[in-house]
C-alpha cells in the first residue's frame, strides 16, 4: 500500500548534515517524501563505482532463520538433549548455556566455536605436544569427545539453517509480492553494467541468497570452481562474464546480471574432502518441520539421522592451527578488506548488529577510506548500533544509519527499516523485475493451458 501524502514519517536517517553535525536527515518529512528522499539517496549511492554489501542473520529472520543469539540457544539446547552425549561434553555445553542465559558469556558463539575447534586440533594433530586441554567448566574431554561435539554442533547448525525460499506466487506482479531476497538481488544487479561489479559478503550459513540468484537467473562467482563437486578456488573472483562479439553487435559486452558472492563464515553446503574445501548443495526438503520441534525431538532426529544428515564441514571459526581450514576464511576476509579500500565505495550493511569484532574492525578501518559511504539499516531504534554509527563521525563523515522512529516501532515492531522493507519498498524499483514476473506469469498460464488440454484429451 502506498503511503498517503500527509502520513507521519516512520523513518529516521541519522548521519552528517552539510554543516557536519549528526542529525536526522528525514525530520519533518511526510512518509511519502521520506521514502522518495531515501530512494534518491540509495540510487545515487548505488551508482558509485565500487558496491559492497554485507548481510547477516537479520536478513533471514522473515524466512524462518534465527539471529546469532537464537541460533546459539537452539544448538546448545538440542545438543544437550542428545542421548549419546559424553558426560564431559554435557558439562561444557551446560556451562556455556548457563552463561548465555545469564548474559555472562566472555565471547560470542563463533569465537567459542573457534576455541572448541582449536582445542580439538591441538589434541588431535600428530605434531601437537598436547594430549588435551582442561576446560574452565570442568574436565579434560578427549579428542574423540571433542570430535563428537564438533560433529553434533555442525549437524545442528545445518538443520537450523536449512532454509528454503517460498515459490513465486503465480499472481506476483511486483517486489512486494515476492521473497525479499528476490526483490533485493533483482534491484542490486540492475545498476549500470559499466560500473564495478557488485560484491556481496554474507555472514549467514544458509543458502537463501544462492537460491534467489538461481531463481532470478543471476550469474555469480562464489569462490568455487566446478559443478558436481565444486572445489574452493579464490582465483575465480578475478574472472568476469562477457557476451561474445558475434552476439553483442560485433563487440564484446559485459553480461549485466552478475555479482561476486563471499560467505565469510562458511555455509551449510561446504564440506571438507581429502584436505580440500568442496561445495555441494544438499536437498533441504523437510527441514521446515524440524525447526518447529522441541529440543528433545530435535535431538532425537539428529541422533537418528547422524549417519546421513550433512554437517557444516567447516565450522565458522578462526582456526589458528589448522591451516587447510583457515585458507578459505583468510582469502574471503582479505577480499572484504580489499574491496572496502577501493576508491568510490558504497558499503551497505543489512541485518548485522556489529557483534563480530573481526568484521567490525574491518569496517571501522575502512572508514579511513576518504571516498567510502556507509549505510547501515537497523530495524530497532533502541539498538546500540545507532550510537556506534554516530560515533563514526570522528572516523569519517559519510556514515549513515536508517532506523524507524520510536513511535513507529512501538506501533508496529520490526515493520520499518527491516531487510524486507528495505528490499521491497526503499530500494528503487527496476523494470527488469516486473518483466521477469510477467514472464513467469505467462509461463504458468501456458503450463496451465497445456495441462488442461491434456486432461480433456484423456
């Protein structure tokens, strides 16, 4: 529904004004004017030479995903209910969950996983002088027990993050009628192909972005080469796609619907094989029901399917001792740093709460880039992220944060300045998405007519 001309503006765009003061640049505007102002600014920023997008857990919530806190709780509760859990591991899991409940954790979930995996490597490597490590929670779990925990956590992460995009409704006619990932990506790649390629970095383990890219027919490189059993090969990020001369008016022309995808924390479709990182997309059917189960039921399913259920082959950790496992993350984070240091860069941040110190440090360092513009989309007007972005004034005068007003948030929580809202209504509309949906409707009509004719002939 289009906003009425005089309706109250539900947005705040906090950033530097022309005189360098931090203020709300949408203050006093109607909702219609505020949306038009935002669309104009976003369109301008999307025309910058170097486009970098960072997405995190918040972009998957509307599709059944969990925030990082929610994922940690679900994984710990499920693993703790598994009937074959070793007693030493149960002590570790219970201690971590107790600290989580009390808000007394000394590190984030991914950092805790890093310690876990590093402890396993130190205990299992033949060259290691350690037999095992003592845990503050108590006990010295064996190498086999740590391996059990890593495998169980990997399977639980997989099951929680095995999300699937809903099919496109046959009546869909615009961005508001389709999954937000489809709306977002269709608008992202619609910018001038003469500009630099879009670089999409994500902290999510799910494959919603890959699913959306395939539905839309957008070509992408994700750091892997090959098809049946893709192998990690970062050199593919140096490649591009062009139309051959005979198809492009006698000259080579860039393929327009294309981007680079980087999964900074790994993915549910990654796995290790013979010392190499491979990628293979598994069948995700049926996992929606899993996420509706209670902790004991989830644990029973994980135990029953332990031989067949895929795990996250490479946990999203900063391994310091297993070099073959750190290689992909080293390449990916280095690429993130390099892209943010390029001239004329627009960094768009969606669904990220600035809880990962490693990622946040890279962003803060990048603000030293004199031509970088940062836009953070934050749906909670009370988030500490807002004060953080305000403080970036000292690092650079090009950091903005879009958030709802407290009045709008109180009236309708998490409706404005969410990933869904940004993708569907705030990003400028593009014609090719409407053409794509029109073609899909036409295909459905043809299929329906063919099916009807076949039924009548019988």
